[in-house]
């Protein structure tokens, strides 16, 4: 499954989360949450299966090594990682300008434009991630 989000929808998704006892949850309207339960990209990245981002170190080569795979370029490495996880039912989230091109996925988006996160299907479903694609 693939989900394309605008930068605004991605930020709205992040603001809707809190982390309690190392578990991500959606915030409930009217509830207050301790500051230490706030979720930023660093907290969220700990829950992702894999990341290709310009904002945080994606550790593409470490992820590829964990999968016992090899590649010539970072782009090829990410392609292998993405395929590995998608074949196993995970969810690819593409964010921002590089995510879509007239409603279609921009496969040709360069590494400097790409912001992609892979989450387990269970986590993406529990957090209602697909609902933010329509935001």
C-alpha cells in the first residue's frame, strides 16, 4: 500500500500523535498530554521500518545490510529496501512536493526531493494514517 501526503497533512499527522510507554497512539480531543509524550520526527522514526529523508539520517546502508542485500548506489539501496518491505505488506508513505505529480506517484523524484517512510501495516492502520491522505 502506498499513501501520498502533502507536507501539511504529514505535519498534521505528527501533531495528532503522542507516545506513551514507547507506544504511539492518536491524541484524543479534550485530553492533555505530558510534554515528554510529544512526537517529533525523531520519535516517529523509531517506530518506522525504514526511512528515506533529507531531515534525518535515513541509515539506508545500515538497513540494507540488515536485510543482507547489497547495492551500488543509495538510490538502488532504497529501491531494494522499499521493495522488500512492500512485498511484506508494509505501507509506503510519500510526503511533500516529491510525493505526487498531478496525482500520480513521482517515481523520478530525485533524492533531494524524496521524503519516504515505511510503516508496518498494523501501525499505519492503528494510527489512521490513510485518513490523512484525504486531508
